[in-house]
């Protein structure tokens, strides 16, 4: 299992982002249900968002995020930064190991 910081940068006005936001959050819930996502939230100031995610490959994660309403509405671009979580809170051990 590989781990990623997903950096979302808005490319549309915040008004359009706000219109899409409920659909984006529903999409993210699918990622949580599938075990891809650990946490997510908007940046401050609201120029995009950050997601901690995992997948077997970056391609798998990219394919998943191609279905994000932000992507489908040309409202954001994504950067995927792979990292190796060598230190983490004990309650995350199974998630990091891909067991949850």
C-alpha cells in the first residue's frame, strides 16, 4: 500500500466551488468507504484542499479522483505526493498497514 498527500488547487471562482462542494463531499465519502482516504479538508485560505490517502498505486488514486465533481467541472487540479509514513499515532497502525 502506498500513501499520498493529495493537494487540490482550485482553478474556478470560489462561488463555483461552493456550488460543487456538496457533490465533492459525497464523492469523498465514497473514497472513505473504499478505504482510500484518511482525512480531508480545505486549506486556509480557501485556495484548495488537502487529503491524506492510500492506494496500491498512484494510477489507481488518479483514476479515482478523475470522478471527483471538482475535476469533472474543471474546477480544480490535483498533485499527488507519495510519502512513506514511518511515524504515526498507534491508532493508525492498521490503516497505514492497509489492514483497515
